[in-house]
């Protein structure tokens, strides 16, 4: 079946030689690019909904409670000593408040 398709593609000239790269790009888009775009959009929405009192985890693994949210900064209080740390919003990996409530 595949051999017959190759022969017919070879008979089509340039159209047949373009079919495989186009097919490869379409598969690549649906397997890699589209899921990554959905994940990025969900992460951006999560950052936009940050509020005081949320428990978050940073990319570095630091867990804390949000004290203030500014334009691109977040101030966290981390335990056990209640130290205040300032992070850029993009350093927040996940909001864990909802997970603890469940």
C-alpha cells in the first residue's frame, strides 16, 4: 500500500515531494506545538488570577503564601521563620491553594 502511494507520489512530481514534509509539519503541530500553547495559556491565566493568601510553589521549589501582588512581582512569606521573599511572577510554577482544599 505504501509502495503504491510512493509510486503515485513520484508520478506527481513536485506535489508528491512536498506531501511528506507537509504531513510531517501537520503531525508535529498537533503532537508538540498545540499542547504546549494550551499549557502556556493555562499558566498565564493562573498568573493573572494570583491573589493575596494563595499558597504557591516557585520554579525553584520554594513554597510560600502570597502577601502582595504587583505588576510583575510577587512577595511571598515562607515558613518556618516567616521570611518575606520577592519573586517575579514568571517564577511561580503552581498555585497549591486549590489542592489543599480538595
